[in-house]
């Protein structure tokens, strides 16, 4: 099969807007995930929570995320990418209002789980949708906007927490409740995006509709080129349908890649550090207010280096960024462990910022793009489910047990464990990871031996 995918010379403005709208699900993801860091100690005191229940309450959104990531492929394939994206906004809205008005820890847990459900589904559908509408030349940057919006949401959450921290006993309710406003805005924007042409062509069987969207994505392309691309998408999907189910030997390489990229993402300790950043800084002797301000520094560092990662992802490639990130992880986590062991606490904030920079350039920029690329059209939603579920099950486990970890073990041992896991990631990148930069989606399956 020859490649007929059109390499657009410039980025279509409408395509950018559609990608940005889908990526705004990432903003809500980032905000909802991290906003809890400013309220977690107040909630523990307010409801007199022990370490075990406190860990469950903090990880409740992540348990919803695990469920959302597990089931997210079904609405994505059954009802379409656009419809699924739209309903995410509704889930986020319900969660924001529910957590703001929670009367006890159980109400709070349920509301956070609803938001987590939205997060889990968003990590399946949003990167997938962008990858399916993006030309290969821009796919890394456009799909990477999902990660950028996650990071932007994290920064806004840290800043919002710091601004609201001193505003009375109910400040934590405002911290959680303000997410209702961007949730509503995102939902409205979703009405303006088209359905994925690949879903229309391969799932709904709507050739006319699929071709119409392809023409809107690439208005400079000749009708014959659009028809040829539609034919290749349909032919590729037909071949995949005849090849069997998802859990097959034929798909072993992308399955293993998706699992391991998500596994190593969380075994870096990223979610534990984001969730408990103020607490980590307080372990170094910083006061509560100073710890919150240092947390804003995490958000700023994350944002700046996410820009760097997005600028590099279509230039250097996914594999190279994972190499860079792995070395950055090992150095920064190793130094953090050393600082806690030797009580050189003054370097901990700088080491944490370096860790965040390494994550933003490496795993942060790559994970959602890479998972959305390596599976064939017919199995892309299922592959995204696998990667997303793996990511969130380990995120939930780490967030649940992190408060216990730093009380049972000295913090230096915890960070040393994370550094050791990143040595294993470096070996994995060297021996297994392929490069997908600039390769049309229908051709990547050939490079992975799926044809």
C-alpha cells in the first residue's frame, strides 16, 4: 500500500482551533488533578482523617480516572469522538460543583470520582481525536497541545490555590469550585468541532461525511488526493478488521510499548510530587505559605519546558525526547535523594524544578502523542484505553500510598526508588522504542510489523 496522506505545507487555522478545543480537556484534567494539593491538608483537618482515609480521599479522583480510562474506548468508538469530548465537560462541571459543596468526606470522594471519570475518558479520546485529524507534519505539536493544556491547568491550579489560600475557612471550597467556569466554556466550544474523519470512514461508514471533514482539514488538496487518502484509510481499517481482535500476537509490540510508556511515566513519581508538592517542600523546612509559592514555581517550570518539548517533538522526535527526559530524571531524582539523606535541603526545590523540566521535555511531551500513534485505526481507541488505564492505575496506587511511604521510609529512599525506575526506563528507550516522527498513521503499523 502506498502512502497517499497529504503533507500540508502550512497549518490550517480551523484545524488548530479544533485541536485546541479538544486539548482544553487537558486543561480541565490538569486543573482538577492538582487543585487538590492546596486543599488536602485543610480537608484532612476538617474531617479528622487518618493517613489511610486521607490517602483514599486524595486518590479518589484517580480511582474515577482508572474507571474512565478503562471504559473510555467504548463511547469513543460507539458514539464518536466529538460526542464523547462534549460529555466530558458535563462530568467536569458536576465534579466542580459537587466538591465545592461537599458536606463530608464520602460526598467529596464521590464528586472527585466523577471528575476523575472525565479525566480518564479525556486521556483516551482527546489525544486520539487530535491524532486522527492532524497531518503527519504537525501531529506531534497538535497532539502535544493536550499535554500543554494539562500543564497550563496545573499552573493555574497552583496559582489559584495561592491566591485563595488566605480567604477564610471555606477557601478550599473556592479552590475546587472555580473549575466550573472553564468546564462550561469547554463544553460550549465542543459544539463547534467536526467529527473525526477516520471515525466517520471506518466506524460509521459515512464516506461522504469523512471526505467532507478531510477537505476542511486540507482545503488546498485536490479532490483526487482527498479520495485517495479516504481509500487508504478505509483499506487499512479493512485489513485490520480481518486480522482479529486487540489482544493478539500481531499487536504485541504496540501493546507492550503503550503499557511501558505509561508504567514508566508514573514510576518517575510525577503524580505523587504534583499532588503533594507543598508537603514535600514543607519537609525541607519551608513554611506553609512558602511551600505554596514554591508549588507555583513547579507550575511555571512545567509550562516553560512543555513549550520546549512541543517545539522539539516534531524536530528531534519522540525517542530522542524520551532519552533526554530519562537522563534528566535520573540526575534530578538522584540529587533529591542525596539532599534528603545529607540534609542539604536548600537544593531540594531546584532539584524538583529540574525533575519537572525533565518530565515536561520527555515523558510529558511524548506519552499521549506516542500512544495515539502506535496503534492501527481499527484498534486505536482500545490501545489508548490500555495506555491510559495503565497510567492511571499506577497513578492511583502511588498517590494512595505516597503519604504512607514518606512516613514509613525516609524521603531519600523514596526518591532513590524513583531514580532507579528511571534507569530502567532509559534501558527500555534504548532497546525497544521506535521513532514515529513524521510517519503517517497508516504507515506506522508497517514499521511495527502489523502487516
